[in-house]
């Protein structure tokens, strides 16, 4: 969840978090708008899960490439310019690439997210 120029932008993770805990949405909204500081503590087990997820994703991408599929990785796109990253995703779709890793998805200015892997 991010607050940009007074507008709150949501992601699929925000929706998932809300379904798991309505109060978490309130806490996240407060942090996004600056009413509350975001927590600084990170769970060590969450870090281990994150690292395993990254390794799994890399292995899966390598597997897809070994099958002869064309793969474009947009993982580092969108860090600064989300519109450009969304445009690169659209271009990749139009080009007929088989797999788009971390495709940038957006709807208006309110929703923004990434697909981990998408086979087109």
C-alpha cells in the first residue's frame, strides 16, 4: 500500500492482507499516509522464506528456459518509473514472448502489482 499525492494505491498483497486481518489494513493505511511509523523489526523466519522463494523462482525460470521457452525478466523494471515498466510489460505481451517474469500490472492509478511468472 502506498500513498501517492494523496491517493492510496493498493496491490494484490494488500487485498490478501485485508482478507487475513482487517485491522492490518488500518495499520498499513496509517503507515502509508504517515500517521504511524512502519514497523522496523523483520521476522527472521520471514527472511528465510523470502530467500527460499527467490531461489525457487530462479530455479523455475531456469526450468522454463530449459524447455526452450522465450523468457523476459522485468524484475528490476519499475523501481523508479512504473509507467515505463507497465509499458515494457505490454510490449512483451505484444511481442509474443512465452514467459514474462515479474510482469507489471496496473489499473488506473489505484492498483499496481506484479505477477511472479506468467506464461502467455
